[in-house]
C-alpha cells in the first residue's frame, strides 16, 4: 500500500522496461502521484542511456524529488544514472532493499529489471521505496563522503 508524501515522480524506461513502466505509471497515478514520463514510448529497440540521462537531468533540475528507471535487468539504467552528480540510483529486486536504500542511502532513483522481477513484486518494491524516508544521522556522513568523491 502506497502511503508517501512524494507528490511527483519522473519515470523512464527502454524497450525492455516499457510494459512494466505502464503498470507502474497506472499504479502511481491511481495513488494520486503526478508522473512525468521521459520515454521510451514503445517496445521498439532503443538505448537505455538516453532515458536515464533525461530522467537524471530533471531530478537535478528539481522537477521532482525522485524517479524510477526500468530496463531489462535494471543494470544499465543504474550504471548510467549513477554517473550523474547528486543522483543515487539503487537497483532493487526485493522490498527490503528498496526500503533500506531510502532510509540509509537516501536513494533518489529506483531501478528495476522488468526481465528479472514480475509486476506484482515490482509494485511492492515501488511502494516500499516511496513509503520509506531517509534516516539522516550517521548515514548523512556516509552520503557526503560518497558525493565528495565526485568532486575530486
Ligand atoms: C536491452 O536488451 C537490455 O540490454 C537492457 O534493457 C538492459 O537490460 C541493460 O542493462
């Protein structure tokens, strides 16, 4: 069950994630969340970095606090997203990790693999991710250390 104070989400996918993305968008909109979709818009073959870059730019610009990226494995999307300053992308295939990555890593992008997990689990992962909030404290220090590395 989705009980989050997140009001707006950016979402993106490649051809491998397109069908699951539609289910996630339906779930989010049914729960009153404003969704901005950066594509792709079909199952025609495309390149996942295009959509990961577009989504990360919007989050960096402050258009929404977080995003969801879906490809076949979720790996390409997470690798690409984590190249961006201020983006903390977490590839999740279980609800425990999805909750903890928000609480401990302050993840702002959830990545999922549509060829790895089914839609039921994917929606539970989305809920776990969005329902959780960052705990701060000692985790703040670690995230600062992580971000500093980008500036060297
Ligand atoms: C596309 O075939 C596939 O490589 C892509 O969706 C993703 O799994 C890459 O990481």
